[in-house]
């Protein structure tokens, strides 16, 4: 059984410079057909504060620099999922922990990428 490699060495990709930051935690390896769970911790603003943060976004970057948007959740819990992956994606949040979560089911070798979370701010 082969392993799928996931790395998250650059966990923060803010939309603009600010005091609000996000950090991603995720396993480095996931076996084929397993579920990948990404955890995005927001610091410097409440995840529900629409005056400071608009949304938390999950993206991935494939070898060769191609970026793909996976999902986002705005401050009011509105969500958007990549239509091509919608059946495999589950986005949620825990407001007490100030975290957003993305689960991707049925992982395959084609899902090998760098995974990131980013925050979009209201300025």
C-alpha cells in the first residue's frame, strides 16, 4: 500500500497584512482512501467577527505551482465548496476554539499537494 505525502511547512497565507493570522495543522501522511482533516486556527480576531475577518479559506498547491481552491467558510458560517470535489469535502468550525476544519474523504495519489489555510479580511 502506498502512502500519500502532505506537507504544511508554510501554514499562513493571509489575504492582506494584518494582526489576524491563521495556522494550519494536518498530518504529513495519509493512506489511500483515508480521510484528511485540516485544522485552521485563527488568532487575533474571532472567527465570527465579520468586522475583522471575512472568511477562512482552504487551498492546495500541486507540484508545478498550480493552486486549487477547496472550500471557504465566512464569519456567518456561510460556506462554499469546490464543485468538482464537493462530494468529498466537509467544512465546519468550532467557535469556542476559534478553528475551522476541512475534511477530505477518499484521498488518492492525485491529492498529493501542499495544503494551506488563508484568511480574507475586511479592511
